[in-house]
C-alpha cells in the first residue's frame, strides 16, 4: 500500500493541529446560528499546521537580532505610516519614524502621496523633527537653508556658487514607496518589494477592501511605551488563549478557547473571537442571563444600568446583538440593519506583517501599531487608534490628536478610553513586563506554542525569520 492509500490516523490529525476545544461549538457554528448572517470574509477558515518545534528566545533578548531586524526586516516590509486623514490637503505632511529611519509623508497632489527620507542632502539634518506634522509649500533645512519643493525636487542651496559640483537635477529627495488602502498610507523602503496588493495576497486584500475602512476616522489615539520587545508585545494580542487567566472579567461573555485562527500567505493572519457566548472554561457556571448582564450592568458595561431580561430559551448572543445594533446605530447616526451580528459583536483581529493589527468589527473598531523602541530592544512603542464610522452628515471630523502616556501611567488615564478596555491593556502590560524578564531569566531559552490557538505567533515568527535570514 502506498502512502496515498494509507488510512489517516486520528492521532496524527490531532497532533498536527487538528484538535479543537472539546465540547464547545466552533466559531463558525456560533456564527451560523446568528439572525443577520455574516459575509463570506467571516464565514471561512484558513488554518494549516506549521510545525510544533520550540522557538528560541534570542529573538527577544539579543540586541544583535534587533539590529538585524532594522537592517533586513523593517527595510523591506510595508508599514502603516499614517492615515490619509492626517494629510487631507496638498502640502500637509506627517513625520513617520521607525527606529533611526524617518520619513516625511506628504500630499503632493489630490491622489499623489510621497514618502521622503527625512534627511537633508547637504549634511544630513532632519528636514522636519520626529513626530511632527503640519502644512508646507516647500521643505527648507533649518541648518543652512537648502530647500526642496513639495514634489521633492531641489529648489535652492544657499551660496550655490560654492557648490558647482551639486547637480540640482540629481538632488531630489529620495523616496520610499507609497501605497494606500482603506484610508491607510503604507510605505516600503525596498524598491524591489512586491506591491502592497501582492504582499497581502488576494484573499486578505478582499477582506480588507470589504470593510471600507476609508469611511472611518480616528476618534481616539493613545500611545505608550511597553516593557517588552516589539514581537513579544504583538504576540500578546494574537490569541484569546490568555483571556481566562489574564482577563477573567471578560470570560463570561467571550468564546475564548473556541476562537478561530487563520492565516493568509506570509503576511496576514487573524483571529475571530466571539462575544455574547460564555467561555468554554466556564460552562455550567454562567447562564445565558449572566452573559447578557455582563453587557448591561456595571460601570464599564456597554449599556450602563439598563436591565434586559431574556425570554425562556432565548440566547444571550441574539439579545446582545440587538442591544449593540441599537446602540451603534444611535451613536453613529447610521443604518446598521444589514450588518451581520458577527460584525457587530465579535472581535476580529488581523495582523498585517510586520507591525499593524486591524480590528474591523463594529464593537471594537481599532488599529494597533507596534514599533521597536529605537534604543532599547526590550521595549516597544504601542499605539491604539479607535476608528469609528464617519458621520453621515456634516464635514468629516479631524483625526484625534495622540495622547502619549508615561511608562507608569494606566491606560485608563487616557481621556476617552473605555475604563474596561483600559484595564485589559493594563493587564496585558503587566504580563509583558514579567514575560520579557522571565524570558531573560529562563534556563530553557525557548518558547513552546499551542498548535492551533498560538498559530498566529508561529506564523508571525516564521515571517520574521524569513526576512532576518534574508
Ligand atoms: S544640513 Fe541641511 S542645509 Fe546644511
Ligand atoms: Fe490580552
């Protein structure tokens, strides 16, 4: 008998990532019961076993590894630099910094956005300070006054009689590549890199386009330095496996152990974590009414103190979907009758490699961006943007100004942050500090991953390896 005819053993399937949370419905089964059905991008799965070997921890602890990433990974990947709404008018610019790299992202024409390397071609001074934005008709260097036009061509050099060797034609500002998608401006330093579309691949691209994130705007933007390597920090948000121990307060209404995990090509992965259902860890302890109460009672609940009583046999998820639909329709002044229960309720988290998370769901409409700390590989810069739908009437609102929290501040101190969500981020932050320190204290020197629930971590690290290995 050749291999093709050999019976497939159940044990082998389970060992190769085929096992799922026993006794619990899958995410797809939960969603299939919803009143307003989910679109195709929700109702699909894309998981494969990627091995079960340990991953060595030098990638989180070795400054040389961080340096290799700066040289080989960050220079070749598409990164979210800003939103189009940061630079709505011709001449608007926004400085995006990544370690020692810095770019002036500027709108040169209505549909023409450029990313200039932020360094003077005379003696190298930054043309605009890091972290700044504004409007300009030209970029003049503060040191000796050399000037470039908005389109990047060289305009003038002070005392140009002393620079007969400078050919103005050849002194345009060097550019990184720019692509826009869903209102995001992405840049890539590598002229040979695939297009953003090819980088994402057709399936992930179709998902992202379906969300129409260009119709959202930033209502809250909070940043904070976190006490762990940027990859550890990202990985803390890639699975719902930690919910029961780290965020037990949400487990009564979150399908954590039966969340779904997918990946698409090398650069995109996701989870779908259902809300309005109880964690399988708490089966038998939490009633359907308890789940509804989680949303409708308490200080940080979605509905304040309104009490909703379930009918006999009524499921919490359907009731919570109705609550959310009403609440968001009123808040956004929008008709959401066509939006599926799943899009309203569930946590969808997509990673766009290397450093962006997109959460297109309505209840948690966020974007995360992670960057390595420029000088300390044991720290990272984390940002959360809340993206709400642009109101149907009136002018498009301006994006919220960033709120920068100090290292020791709680996320709950950011004005406009939901206290319950701020608490979740604080819990993650506490873990990250312990994890970075523990990894450095460890004799094992490797991490061990679950085959299914931690597939995004493995998928992400595989991509890191691919770039770092060149
Ligand atoms: S360094 Fe910019 S003009 Fe001299
Ligand atoms: Fe968490």
